[in-house]
C-alpha cells in the first residue's frame, strides 16, 4: 500500500481574510521544536501498520507558509523520513511558497533537497484584487518570485490564482491569465473564491460589507478560465487544476483517487483504506498543544472516523467526478457490489439534463455539469 505524506506548516506572516486553513499569523515561530515534533510523529507512525514498511510516493509541504522554514530544517525532517521509510525512486516532493517570502538562496536550498515542485500562492497580479484578498505581495513581487523560482532550477512550477473576487471583472481576470501564460508555468490552479464560515470574509459578506460577484459573472469567469487554459496548452484534469502534459500533481491525484495519505503537523488530516470502508482522522489544531503531545507520545490525533458504506460511496463519486477522466462504472461496481445506475436511479435524469455524460465505461461531468458541480455531488450523499 504505497502512500503519500502531507506535512502541515501552520505559520504565516499574515493570515488572509478568506482563508479557513489551520494557519496562524506570527512574527516568529518555534521552527526547531516543530521539526522535532514532526520527526517524532512520523517515526511513531512508521512503527506500526498500515504505514510500516510501505513505500512513500509523494511528499507535500503545505500550510500556512512552508517557505517560512529554512531549507536546513526541512533537510533534517527529510533525513528522518528516509531513515524510517522507503522512498519511491521518482518520489514527487512539493512545497508551497508565498511570493512575499523566500530568496534565491532559500529556493535553491529547497531545490537541493530534492524538492522538485514549487507552488506559488500568487492569487492575482492585479493590485486592486490583491488588496481585497489581503495579500502581502504586489504583482511585481509575484513576477520576481517566479523569476527566482526559475533561477533556482524549479522546472515544475504551479501558480495559484483566485477568481470571483468582489469587484473583479472578466477584464481583470483576463489580465491575470495573460500574466500567467506569459510566465509559462507547468501547472495552474484556478479557484473560485468561497466564503467559509469562521473567516473574516464570511462575516463581511453576512454584514453586507463584501458583495460577492453575481452567479452569472462567476460562471462566465470559469468558462473564461477553461477556454484560455485550453488555448494555451493546459489540460483541465480536475475541476480547478490545469497542467501541461506530464505535469499533473501526483500528490493531489492520490487524494482524488482515494489513495492512502498520512498527514503530519497541527491540524493535518489522514486517510487509510485498509479496514472497512476507510478511516480518517485529524490532528490537534493548536500548534503548541500539537508539539507538546507529539514530543511526549508521538501521536496527536484527536478525531477519528470510520466511514460508512454510504459515506465512502458518496466520496468515491465526489472525488472521481472532480477529475476529467471521470468515474469508472466497473470500478464502482467492484467496490460497492452494485451498479452505479441501480444505486442512484436519478443519475439517468442527470444524463438526460446534460449534466453527466457516459462513454467508454465511465461517467463524467459535462461542461454544463461543471458549472453546477456542487449540486451534482450533493445529489449522491
């Protein structure tokens, strides 16, 4: 059972008002102690099934802002990983970076560790959009970060962008897209802005301080993104992700294909599919409590859930339909012991309404279905 590893670094220079990740604004952070905790947690997991002796295929440093940690700290952690677990020969190692952090020396240090995939959280190049999103960097700094990444020999580069930002127009989005294409990244992630509970943006929307773009404009923006990416050679392989051939994120594909992953760090999530319909759990969210517990016992999980068949079935559909390749009808039947259409008779209506299409033994979202994907997914739960 090969698996993937997610490592959560929870610290940021400033937390964006739309972000609902487990992240904390800080001017300093206990870097050495946090790495010690990660090492102790990983070593503990590797002493028992289902992880013991299994091969690690992808490693992803996410956050927060992982690029706040020095290469030497990540080197120490990666030595611990290789001491306790066999790595696949072509292991994919990714790191998220903020354009407001990092230098050529730091980025080169990450590259020397074997981190081959860099994901820059740019979100926009436009000053007005960046101000609304509460980002620290400017458009010029974003372009400079891309130049530094290339100079550090990162040849697998992802750029994150957000659309549907209040007061953003299709013209502003077009300018962002043109900037991205001019930088020629290997991968582009395009996310529609969401208003998650317990974020400042959610409260501002509730009070009427923020006016979301209307649904028609957001739909037009997503269509604009798809058309522009296709015209520039980027294939949409998942609802929000576009890549040049051969550059799809292997780590994220493992999530969407329902494979096992181990999450380390404050608030990280894990999933194992070795018993029943699958088990998932999450770590303590508070970084200090996480470090205290990890260094003491090696385990910090505080919420564990055994999936029911109904949950596993709904998530199988949700994750597979997110992907351009769609869901295998035979794969569904093998896993759940019943045909897809017998289990979900309303899927025939989704086909007739043009929201799903069936071909080659698979079911996929149509372009029309992509625009209302959340409603389609909800119908299977």
